[in-house]
């Protein structure tokens, strides 16, 4: 095998189904971005995956380190694991950073509402949620994995 991970996805190839299924089902993971000095910056995140397009969406805030890192270098990795921790998947890709929420009814907030519903269902107070998205300078980080590797048992 020469050090190659047998479950890795070569760039441009179809994503392996067991790993894609694990990524779709986990919903929480660790996002790795690159600091200015090249070391990884790790953040625990909640995420949602579109089952057809494999688009991964993460709600984040504009002033955070991960957002600044991705503005400078869009490369990222997202690690997710099964409940028992023995199966895992790493999704690699390039981040697309959406526009920062500026108004409770702008397109960014609408996307954040959709994202919340996907992850958690209905919010008890949507007006409060919408204003919080603006106050917290939220945006959507998204990517389609160009490579998956890991172990699905």
C-alpha cells in the first residue's frame, strides 16, 4: 500500500459511499483550518450535509479565528466520527464564506434559518434568532468535499 490510505478519495473521483454516509449522519465534528504559522486551528462545529450535492454547511461568526484563517487560506478539513469513535471520516475541501448577516431578513439570515431547521427543527422565537444572527455577525461557511478518507465499520 506504500502509505496510501485504501479508503482515500483521489481528487475528482466519486466519494466512497460508506464514508459519505458517515459524514452525512454525524452532524458534529472538528473543523481544522490553518493558522498563519501553518499549525492547525481546531474548532468543534455542528454541520449539515445536503444528501444529493454533499454541500456541507456550518454556521460561524465573522470575528472568529477559523473565519479569518479561511479568508486567508480556504483549505479545510472536517473530522467526524461515529458514536463509538471507531469509525471516522475526514472531508477535505475549500471553504466558501458567505456574506455576514446585516439584517434580520436578509438572504444570509434566511440561509441560517434553513440551516438551523435542518439541524434542530423549529426555534421557539424566530425573531430573537434572526436578530442574534445579525448581532453575532453570523455567516455560512460551506464546502463540497473534494476528498474523503477514514474508516467506516
